[in-house]
């Protein structure tokens, strides 16, 4: 599943930024940080956190670190976007090397 995380400046004259995401991994990271505060929530699981950053560059770097992906800018909406994907792994555990050696013998 593909998730999008958005970041925008809350007020033009202040150094406050909003981060919006549905991705559970990104939401956990934002909840753990001391400089983030819940700004708004929706019933579909979307959460918006507000954070004070001194520069736009610092806020972009924070968004990149939260998502682990590249940040894009949408000029029409004045919003920064980072896309994340769910990691799908197999539930089966690989055989250990000891079991493999016993099978080969």
C-alpha cells in the first residue's frame, strides 16, 4: 500500500509546520518526538502534527527522516510530499544453518 505524508507551513509569518500522514510507521515516529504536538485527527486514521522548525530546510529534512524517502514540492498547493510504501515480508522463517546441515547429511 502506498502512503503519502504531507508537510506545509501553518502560518506564513511563523516557523510552524504541519505534518499529515496515514502511515502507521510515520505516525508512531511523530508521536515519539518531543517537538511534535497533535494538531488534528480524522476518523479514517489521518493525523496532523504541528512542529516548530526554524527553517523550511530543517522541516524538509525532518520530513525526509520521518519517511525515509525523497521529498517533493507541489507548487500549486504549496505542500511538500513524501511517499512511503508498506514493507511486505514473508511470514515463513528461513531454515537455520544447523537444520540445513542435518538435511544435507
